[in-house]
C-alpha cells in the first residue's frame, strides 16, 4: 500500500511539472507572438512614413526641376557674353594619373 501511495504522489508531481512547463511554454509563446506582432506593426508604420517623405521630396524635386528648366531657357550666348564669358578657341586639357594606380601597391592595376 505504501508503494502505491508513492507511485501516485510521483504521478501527481509529474503532472504538476508537466502542467507548469506547458503554462510557461504558452506564456513564452504568447510573449514572442506579441513581440513579433509589435515589431511588424512598427515596420509598417515606418514604411508609411518613409513613403510619405519620399512623396514630399519627389514633389519638391519636381518644383526645383521646373525652376531649373525655366532658368536654363533664359540663358543665351548673348547673356553669357554680357556677364563676361568668352568663347573658347582652343581647349586645354589637364591629365593626371588614374586614382587606381595611385592607390594600388606596385602599380599593379
């Protein structure tokens, strides 16, 4: 009889341990779920903010391009000469070593 009581106590103890393990597993899984859900929501909100910023910047770029186009249309040869620019008769070019050779060891490029 004593042995039977010990077996029942062990089974009850095992069931309590299993139950605690399952509860902790559920709590842990729920915590992970909430973390990933909040991270996903945060990412979506940040993406929407970025898209709004991009749209605003594109609008300002379009305005600046229109201003540039209008200013470019008003630049003529006579305006350039009035500002002191002259026509180039012969072009002078300056050459230099390529950057790759200056940065490589033993000029291997």
